[in-house]
């Protein structure tokens, strides 16, 4: 935890152990830094206090490992690494990028599709659902029950990417988006990062959007230059770790090139900012939806022209962020740019990643894709 006044005056004198007595969300290295920062903090203190009062709701997951992956990581009784080791998936397959040590060795330049869950078939969705999706999914419990996965499975740690996209689509339905209306859906996906090593997990979209061809155009500065324009066809689901499972019987499961078979999910990568690459991405089809996971709108000025573009084109757009405060600041930015508050108010994402972010800037629990809002 960094001193909340770092960089705003004198040098910090030690670790940030002095928490604000009112909100408890920020900490300081000294009394002098706390006093000097009050002119900034006083405008956010009450809001952060309210968010801290709701913190327990963020940690509420139905999984058998929830305490370990949330509260115990927050209290440093566990780390993301130690949790993944206990699950037997540390730095393995698509899990490579889920901890700090994995971040140091993961290569986004590698166009080889990592397609293994490294889990037994009973713990992951490596095949199609046993029954069609007949009702809207509203929680991880709903999803796990539908897919027949036990609640000890850590699969949600990766499935939060496609399930958040599913939730974003549901929230945008009020703007005439309906899965039954389309046989093809074109979605612009802004700012991919670690997803670039976990692309196979988007194969789950064919279960969430049955009878629909999904086309995702992923654009962001984290896309390596050597992968700009790369197309990835997902013909099936990510594979389990069982050698004799039927998910490995098809030769066209997941590949970069699968002949003339039309894939249910197609991904294409673009390097750069959305406002610079929009024309390339929309030259054949206009997007039905824009989604920007963990956007950090308030932190990056590069969002200004992209939000102006989204407003101009009148495209339904859903953003996510790691905590409620980041979402609040982002919503203020959207309001100042567009002249209107977000049409989709800030709300907790039921499909946020069920493992807390380590070393966050606030004492608020932070989760990947934690809150949603949209325009």
C-alpha cells in the first residue's frame, strides 16, 4: 500500500501504515503527509467510507475457495501464487498470467494459442453444455449449475472474461440488442492485456450465445506489433487436462487455421488505440457493442477521443473497472466528455473475477471486472 500523498510534497518517510480514521480506505506514511493531503482527500473521504461499508459484498462468492482467494489474500495470509499452487495451476497453461511471477515470464508476442485448462474435465467447460441456456444467468452459482461444474473449480478465475462480456450484452439489451435478433454479432473489445494469453477461454461464448456467430475485434496498445491483424478462430472449447476426454477427439477444436469450416467465435487483433483503428475494425461491419474491461478511463487521457468516437457513432458501450471508486471517477469523465451521465449506472458485476487484486492503491477490495457501467 502506497502513501496516498506520495508525489504531492516531501519524500515519504516510511511505509504507509497510518490509515484515515474516517474512511479507512487510504493510508499515509506520516501525520504531516496526512495533513497535507486533506485538501484533496476531504472531497472523497465520505464516498470512500460508504464504499468501505459495502466491501464485504464484494467478497461474497459461492465457491468453496472464496475465503482463501479474497479475505486471506487481502490480509496477506495467502498470495495469488500460493492460491494457484494449491489449485495445481500455478504458471500452467492459460493460468500463466494470473500472478506476479507469471507476469514476468508470459510472452504476449507468442501467437501460439494456449488452449488447456490444466484441470480435470469435471472442473471445467471443455465440451458443450448438456442443456440449452433457457434463462438469463445472474450469478456464478447460476452459471456453474448450468454447466455442471462443482463449486470447488477455479475455472471462474478465467471465465470472468467471457461471462463479463455476456453480462455487458444483457445490460445493453435495453438499447435493442437481443441475442435472438442476430445470427452474427460484432463486438469491439477495447484494451486487452492478459487476455492475449487466455484467448481460448472465449470459446465459451458459443455456449453463452448459441446459434450466433461471434466476431470480436480486440484493439489496444498491449497487442504486440507482430500480432497486429492476426485472426484466431475458435471452433470449440478450451481443452481439459484429461488425456482421454472427448474434447480432444476433434481435430478442429481450437486452431489458427481450420479450413473452410465457419467458426462460432472469431477473434482479430489490432494494435493501437480505438479511435485510431476504428476505421480498420469497422470497414466490413459496424459494431453492435463496445466493451472495455478494466478500462481505467480516469487514469488515461487517451480515452478522451475514443469516448468521443463512441458517442458520435452512438454505439452501446459497457466499461468495467477494478473498484467502485475507479468506476465513479470514470463515470465523471464520461459525463464531462458527453454531457450526460452513463446510461448504465455503476453496478457490481456478478461475474467479477473471484480472486482479489494484490497491492491495490486503496484498502478497498479490488477485483478484475468488478464494477460495470455504460453509455
